């Protein structure tokens, strides 16, 4: 787990914001990671030159077999999608525009035919047109072929008046799909909507990759601090999580305590589950 270099205290009652940048970086983690430049061609560029994108909606007699096959094929398709996006960027930077255009067309075809992306698009269109029966049908189909994809890349939970909002993004510039390396950044906003000051003591993350491997990460504070958050104020920070699969999830909790009285017991504030996915949703909460 890697920590970011930006932290932001927000006074919601006055609307003022004060930012401090730690270390030598000049931008926030998201801006820096998105702007990072990759200087090498991927080893499997030749593979993508010859590949054809096909939809992978398989039919199985056994529901259990179908679920397992769907999960496995979704990971494979996700990795293909990430690889194509990265190769298009590399081709464009190398001014191989003919190759970039070819990969762009492959991506468009992929996005049209990939089952998860297609169903997400159909759900969004159905809701926009108030065709809620159709939206429900598409959602059931999505739940059947890729239930984990229903989890969005953001979450929002409140515990004892402490609100925790999270938003994750996929960072192409730090990822190498051909090597099974996927880099995700996430931003957290903690808002104290209670009438008592609190201090964040510890963090606990449960990180699950696309293969179901679970890792528990515990630590003191966040980004090297144990911030005090007064009533009607907030604290924001950015961090990152590398995965060996193109999809996963995170959830956890912050251990906090009230500091207006001595000897009070600490309590846990929930961080609701959110997705780490190269196929990001279009919900923007932070």
C-alpha cells in the first residue's frame, strides 16, 4: 500500500480550504499519476496487432460452472481491455497514428460487445428513459455473469456522525497489464458531522483481488498522520493500491476516538466497500 503526498483540511462552516503538499511533489497524487509518462513498448504489442475482439458470453448447463467460467473470462477480458488502452496510448505517443487508429477501432468494438460494458450501458440508457423494467432485467443479467461488477468505484458511509466517502480510479501510466500489474489510486474524504472533535488513530483495509485473494492491511493513522477533525470540518487524502488483477475491491474501517474528554474508548468508523476496476463507472462523488 502506498500513500499519497497530499492532505487537505476543510472547514465546511466557513468554506475555506488549506492545503499542504508533503515531500517534493508539486501536484496531487491523481494529477501526478495521470500525467506520468511511460517510455517503453509493451512486449505483447505484436499480439494485439493480430488479435480480434469477440464477445465472451458463454452458455453452460451448470449454473456453478457458468459462474466460474464467467468470473474467469471477465478477468481475461478486463486484462485485454487494459492492454489495448495502454497500447493505443503508446502508439499515439510514438506517433504511430495508423496503429493507434487500428487499436482505437478495436477498443470501440470491444466496448460495444463486451458483456459487462454493454449491460452497464443498457442499464444507464434504460434508467435515463425511465424504462425501469428493462433496467431491472439488464441488472439481473449483469448480476448473473459478473456479480462483482455491480460494486461501483465509490462508496459513502456514516458512523456516529463521521462520514467517509471514497472514490477510486485506474492509473494507466503506472500499470503494466502485460505483466499483470494494475495500479489504482483512491481519494478519501472524512467529514465530521457530529458535535464532538475526533482523532483518527488507526486504519484497517481488507483488499480482495479478482481471484478472491484477501489481504488485511493495518497501520497507524493515514499518510503518516493521526489527524484531529473538529466538528463541521473534514480531512482529505489520496493513496494507492497495486493489484495483480484488473479488478478487485477494498473496504475497511478507521479507529477513532473523541478527544473532548479523557479516558474515552475508541470506536470504529466504517469504510464501505468500493471497486478497483479498469472498467471504471461514470459516477463522480468526490
